[in-house]
């Protein structure tokens, strides 16, 4: 204790961080007491603090072992000139795709010869494309007259990653007693809290903060035979990348009926559907990491 005559202001202390909460359902999975179970663990972490806030171990529902991988392409028309040039480049490829100048010159010469033989028809159709107003259909009329249409040179163009993977989990919790029902309610409340933003810092209740804090992020791990799936290419299934919880649907009814434990407000069943979205796009290197 400092001197009673010491007027030095005390140093501010860091706010006490609440301990990480751990929950499980059913009560015989997860932790150290059950090494041979299969379960899925959800660990929530504060977006800014990067501190774990809670962890939940739940049984693996039947549809939880599914994922998807996507690559998106689009059909793109190169047009006559670019299409002819692209065709010549492709024809000039040597072994292992190596460019060959002599082959390119030969291909361009053959292309020019082909264009020359069809030049008259191409010119008529191109000229008809310039028609406007009443002549807007001239291109179609000319194509029907010639019995030919311009080659649009359509290619499949890779667009790159355009979306994140999503994963959904549906749980049906049927607590055996009111104590286990309390745990199930805490699990549902923890997910609700983690997916919503923080909101505070205003001067008063009549002047709330203009900012929302980011919700928590999640690490989702499968445990098979008491061990987490490997983070390597030897993974026999897949891992899920760091994710955010985008929806949490809850149903407290029991077969369309409201049922509660005697003399309590705790439900006899809770159906919970969780939807997650990964924060990073997949690439080949991720497969080597077990994704």
C-alpha cells in the first residue's frame, strides 16, 4: 500500500477480461473425458481483441460433412479480329505451350488466306451492322440472304474466385433435464451474441454510438476419434477456414407444441440452424493445408 501522503495518481489497470466459456452438448462429448467421440468444435474469437470468447462442442449432424468447391467462368465473344489472332497464336504453340515464331507466321498466313476467301460475305454483314433506325434489322436480313453469320469466337474466360465457401449445420438439442436445458439455452445465446455487432460508447442512452463493432470470428474444427482433422494434404475429408456466422435460426417448440420442464421456463427441445461464411477464398495451396 502506498503512503497516505503520496498524491501520485494510481496507474490505470487493464480491464478484466471475462474467462472463456466452454459448453458441450450432449454432456458426454468433448473435453478430456471422451477421447473416442466424434464432435465438431466452434471457437469464437473477438474480431479486434483476437481473444477467444467461448467454445462449444456439439455432436456432428448428418449433413455437416458436406462442402463445395467452385470456379466461375463466363462466355466472352472476342470478335473477328481478336478471334483470328487468338486462333493463330494457339496454332503456333510448340511443345509444352512454347511460342514458335515460324509457326505463328505460317498460321497468320493461313488465316489471312481464309479471311480473304470470305472477305466479301464478311464485309456485307459488317456493313449491315452499321444500319440504324429502320435499317436496324439489315444485319439479320443480310445474314439470311447469305446463309451465314459472323463467327463470334466465343471463349470460356475464367473470372477467378467470385465467392466464399459457406457451411450450414442443423442441431436438434433434446436436453434430459432442466440443468442440461440451461446449458442448451446458453449455447444458443452464445451464438446469438457472437454473430451480432457490439454497440456502445455513446454519451448517453439518448445519444448512442454511431459505430458498430465487428462480430466475432469462428474457428470450426472436426474431431474424429478424439483427434482434430490434420491441417495437411493427408486430411481424408476437409477443414473449414476462419468464418463468420451469418445466420442463427432457433426453434424452441417441440413437434409444433410448446413444452417446458415442470415449473420452469426452460424448453424441452431447441432446434438450431447455423450458417457460416469463410473469410478467405480458396486456392490450390489451401488444398495442401487440408481444405
